[in-house]
């Protein structure tokens, strides 16, 4: 399941969708990040939404599949589910199919948390949208959302706090360059046009 999660995560929807539509490679355009926000910069909302959907799905499918497998055998190991979620995110960040040049895995991480519960998903989406609308920074919205995720999980399903902490730490680490740019005031804001 860990290997399968990594391989599923390695399927870059941003690169594939842009290629299918004749758009520039998101790794070499805009912020050079193969994710939904950068695809929005180089295309349109529908294309970006498609990337977002598939990136979320590739986090949800392995974790949900593992959860069902564990339930079938009567097992309850949230730590294993966390490792599978991290594997899917690592696949997105370092995809074996695309020379290990991947994105930040925010949507994939969100997808790994959806199986915990609909309420958690709603809280995470509201947090991201709220911060993004106020600050206009996708990276800041992602950092705040994943930072709040362990607290939300603690309030809703404490059993999954440690796996969520693992995911949050990974996503924040992946955003280290964005954090530096935010502090310097040089981070790109959310935009539908490349400046």
C-alpha cells in the first residue's frame, strides 16, 4: 500500500492536463510548481479545478483503500494510514514518472485527510479559502491550513492526530522557500495572469 500510494502520488495531473491541452509545462512557467495554483496562472479556472480535483483524489484513494483493507482484517492502525498519506504526498513532491520534479502536495495532503470525516474536510477548505481571500497568498493559506489541521483532528477524531502531524510537518517543510519569500515580501500572490 505504501508503494502503491507513492506511485499514485507520482501521477502529476498538472503536467498531464497541461500537456493534453497544449499548455506550457507548469514546471517551467509561472512559479514553476506543478500544482493547481500555478495552472490557474497559465490557463483558466476550469483547468485549475481539474488539477485540484485529481490531486485531491490521489491522496484520498490510497488512504481510503488502506482504511478499507485494514477494516476488512479488523485492524486499527492510524499510524500506518499516516505513513500511506505521507507516501502519496512524497509521490506528488518527488514523482518517479517526472524526474522527481513535483509540487507542494497541499491538495494531495487535503485528500489524505478527507477519509477522516466530512466535517474535517469542510473546516480545512473554509480555512484555506478564508486565508487565501484575506491574504491573497496561496502558500500562506496552505501553511495556515495544514498548521490548523492537527487541532481540527484533535477536536473531531483524536485517534488520527499523530498521522496528521506527520503530514503537516511534511507540507510545512516543503514550503520553506515560500516562508522565506513571505517574510521578505517577495512571494507571488494568487493571480490568473503571469506577471
